[in-house]
C-alpha cells in the first residue's frame, strides 16, 4: 500500500466520520490537488484491498472494518501531542473536582458522553455505570427498531465480558466485527483500563458506531483513564 | 421561524405508542443528560414494540418503518413541540 493510498484512506475515514455520507472522488481530488481520475484509481485499489467499500445507495465509498483497523493502527504510531486539548482539560477538571470515587467516575463518563456523543460506560466496583444511550440512537446507523434488540443484547453481554476478558492494555479498541460482545451490531468499543481503589482492572470508555472520530475519541478515553488513575489510585 | 409538522404518521395505528417511547429515550434533564438510564430506555422501547405487535395487525416491515420514523420524529421533534402543534391544530 502506497503512502498516498494511506493518506486517502485516512481522509475517507475522517470525512465519513464528520458527514456520515459516503465520500466521493471529486472531494478528495480537491483535498489532494490531483484529478478525480487519479483518486478513482487509488480508491479502486483500496477497495480491491478491502479497506473501503461502495454502499449500494451511493457512488461514494465508506471505510470497512479492515480500513478502520489500519487507520487506528497508524494512529498508534503517531507521537502524542504534549499539551492537553480542550476536551482533555474538561475531563481533568471534572475528575479532579469529583469528590467521592463513585461520583468522580460518573463525572468522567458523563463528560466523555458530552464530548464524544457516544454511549459512555465505566465500572464502579462490581457495577457497570452507563450513560448517553440517546447518543447511540441519534446516529443515522442506529435509527431503527431492529437495532434496539442488538444494542440490548450487546449491553447485556458487556459487563460479564469485561470481568471475564479483563482487557489489559491502557487503551483497547474493538472495531465492528472485532467487537467481542456484539459482532453484528456495527459498534466500536473503545475502553481504557485504569487502577482505582475498586480494582486494578477498572474500565472507562465509550460505545458508538464504527463511524467514529477515532483520533479524538481515543485521545479522550485514554486521558479519562489516566486522569481517573491519577485521582483514585494511591 | 415557523415549523411545519407532518402529523400523518400520528394517525397510523401504533405510531403514538412508539413515538412516546422514543420521546422518553431522547428526553433530557436540565443538565442535558438522558432522563432514562440505558437499561430502562431499552426496556421501554421493547415494551412499546411488544405492545404494538400485540395490539395491531402490522407486518414486520410496517412495524420496522413505524419504529424508524418514530425514532426520527422523537429525536428531531420534542414532545413539547408536538403538543403545541396539536393544540394549534385543534384550537
């Protein structure tokens, strides 16, 4: 895969996250300063490799789970910016002024919900706190009654899975079909493990559509875990 | 700005039940957070769908369409707005 193909894939992922509509070659041609024909040829190759696909209803392309995975893996190779962004500062403020551990974790989840427009979740001892379901059903991908049953099953499975699987990385990203608790639900689960007075395997994160602003959301979830560990782990 | 509401869906059997359930799911408190907790919200939606299934003779496709539109309306059209529109219609 060429550097330009990787850049085009990144542009498709980011544009699709923003506008929730398939991305066409004419827009990308303007972004990259090349002809539409050149972009179409690159997109055909990306489609052949399985990183993007063409929905039946549109001439544009959307990322596949494989495309998202490559994009997320490449994000992991980027150097972190040393300064906090606005969202991170908001999280830090809400966590540091939280008071009791339970209140602090709830504050962090509620802040993540506000900032990412996903369903937020965290373990508080043996309990799972969740907030912001309406964000999930506000997304075009989830605007159907059929999704209700899938999401209900997914949330039922989430708590036991967290305790059984106990993901161990500081940041864990499960995209679409990789999602161990609901492979067909079209969801991505992004969770951070942190140590707290409750457990060394405490979790905070978000659940949302695979169409995510992964760069921002991963940064915020990672920061939420770090801020909670700083506030709650002695 | 005047907003125009297409109220025809509210005449469809079962639609008001589904709309009310979705409206509760999208209802926010004064802090902007969901009023219903996620598990309660999902239970409320399932109950509404079960009620419509048992009370109305709808095909699965028709029910799916009503649920989709009810979700869309509730998301974009708060209950308060619908009540105001109904009051205006029948005043």
